[in-house]
């Protein structure tokens, strides 16, 4: 069985952490608030509202991904990185190479969720 390279995993996680911190920061507080007067017609208001909702949705996804990355870094520090959080099985090193924040094995726990 292939072994997980923890140095590469840490590097990948740190890079993802920096990326998602930046993305979350760019999308934080940039949505249009309901009822905010910007002028223009109803179409402009609807467009602004939709854009605000889109930015909020992106912010939520970025923050959730950042939380998963931070949790993976914590597992790395605790020596439990690369283990399924549900059943304790080793995660596939190829999966971890693609998704270093992965926390569940695909064949058992993720599919049967």
C-alpha cells in the first residue's frame, strides 16, 4: 500500500488554507443588503440582490472548505491524518493527494452516508 507523504500533505493543506482565507476575505460582507437603496430600476435591484446572494453562497462554501482544511491540519498535528473519521480505515493516498482535507473513506463511509 502506498504511504501518505505528510510533508506534501502539509504543504498542500497550507496552500489551500491561504487560498480559502483569501477567497473568504474577498467575499465577506460584499453582498447587497435587502432594501439597500442604490438607485436604478427593479431589474437593477433584482440583479444586485442576486449578486449579493451569489457572493454570500460563495463565502459560505469558502468558509466551510477552510474549516475542513484547518481540521485536516489539526489531524496532521495530532498524528491522525489520513484516517477515516467514521471507521478509522486508512484513506486512499491518491484521494488525499487530490483532496488533502478528505476525512472519510469513499468505499465505506462516504457512499453509505
